C-alpha cells in the first residue's frame, strides 16, 4: 500500500499526464495480488514443485495474450492491456492456491509475535529485490526525463528482448535453488561438480544467443517491431552482451545465498546499483540510450566480478576451459559464419545458426555423451 501511494505521488509530482497517473494507479493494484502470488510461488518452489509454478505462469501468459488481443481489437489501448495482465495474475494466484491445497499445505492464522523476527530475516532479500528493480528501471526513467518518449521506446524495445532471454536463466536458477540448498546440507562435496555443469549449461545457452543477436540485431528488430524501430537495433547490439553476465550473476548469487550469506548479496547489489545510478545520471543526459545500454553491461559485469571474488575458493577448482572457453569459441565461430550469410531472411539465419552451433558444439566437445544421454532420457520420459 505504501509503494502504491508513493508511485502515484511520484507520477503526479513529476508532471505525468493525468491518464498516465490513472494507469499507474490501476497497474499498482497488482502489488496486492503479488502479496499472495509471491508467497504461493515461494512455498511451491521450496517444496521443489516448480512444475506447478511453471504451469501457473504459462496459464497467466495465455490469459494475458488472449485478453490482451481482445482488448486491443476493442480499442481499449494500454488500459485494456493492464486489465488483461491483472486478470492473468489473478488466475495464476488462484491456480497456485489450489495447488497448495492439493498438497495439503495449509495457510495458518497470522501470528503478530513472529512478524518482527520474520521481517528482520527478510530484510536482506527485500533489499536484493529492491536493488534489482532500481538497477533494471532507473535508466528507463532517466531516459524518459532527459531524452523523451521516442528514445525511451527504442531502449525499451531492446531491453524487453533482453529480459525475454533472461527468463531462461531465471527458470533454470529457480528450479535449481531448492536442490542446491538440499545438497549444501546433505552432500556439500558434490556441489563443485554441480556448479561446473550448471555454469556450462548456462554458457552453452547464453553465448550463442548473445553473438547471434549481435550479428542479426537489425533483422530481429525489423522483424519483431517494424522498420520504424530500427534505431533500437544499435542499443540491442550493446545490451545483448549483458545476457551471459546476467545468467552468471543470478546463478552465483544463489550460491552465495545457500551458504547463508544473503547479506553479502545485498552488498554486491548495493555497489552495483550505486555505480549504475551515479554513472547513468552522468551518461544518460549526454549519450541517451547508448549511455544507458553501456551502463547496464558495466553494472552487471561489476556484480559478476564481486561474486567471483566471494566464491573464488570454490570456483577456482572448476574446469573453466570446458565451462567457458569452449562454448565461447563455438559461439564465435557460429557468429562468423552467420555474419557471411546476413543477406538471408532472419528465420533462415536463425535455423542455420542453431544447426551450425549444434554441429560445432559436438565437434569441439562442448556437448558430450552425458548431455546426449540426458536429452534422450527427456525424450523417453515425454
């Protein structure tokens, strides 16, 4: 409730148009839904039922797409999209609540005596979430203030594509988190091998996406958003380099948390956000979306360096050649080949890129027998 009031008040004080203030007030109602949706997600994840969370998330997206399309056809504009988003969240909340009931996980009466202890324990995690929000959104707000709607729109186009990719990492890390927590208590000696394999898989996914997008950025933006948004392609070519960094920093942050050092994660984010805010204030008014794009990459790199420093006693024993160098070399070779084929349509380039990368990954040992066996097992289970 406090956040909702502050958001609307800030929009009013910064001179936003009345229709935008009403839209912000309406969209902020989603915070009330998240007061239930967030805990439901956390409990199911803690019980290692990420499958139920994923089903709820997919249903949420389907509801949003269906109702959002109807809203646009009916001419309701972004207010209709906000309403569609709200309905999707409410449906997801209901589904997760039903899942909790089926698992016999019951909600209990509030116990005010426990609130102080729980809130104090949650403060580092709350700061982590807050700092991430500031880091991800501050540059967009600053762009809008200093450079206007058009440049903010181009930046948002590129940034939204980045977050679409980072969802892969988020799903992977969230599903791994309960398992890693259990291993840290029951079999800590197995953790380094798990870390190495997890980081390798993340790089195998992130690096070809990064280099492929850098090569094909103009085609991607034109295909998805039309020629009018082509200026976003240059921002995308810078921003895309944050993908492997985000994949890495999120996973490493979980490693620090399972060690009971969530306050260290909060400090890492404090340093990253401080650098992000300070340099964005300097760079955005001068360089616009290019300054914001560069600062996004630098901020994430600073956080990765801090996590590596914290975890180096464990990470130094990992096989970095197999985990990072081979996937990077494979992705660079793929990118060089696709660069020579840029005259082809986008979908043809994407298909060729996947085939080339898969072939090179097998030839260079990036993907081995274990991965092939794992994929065969998945197919048999399906």
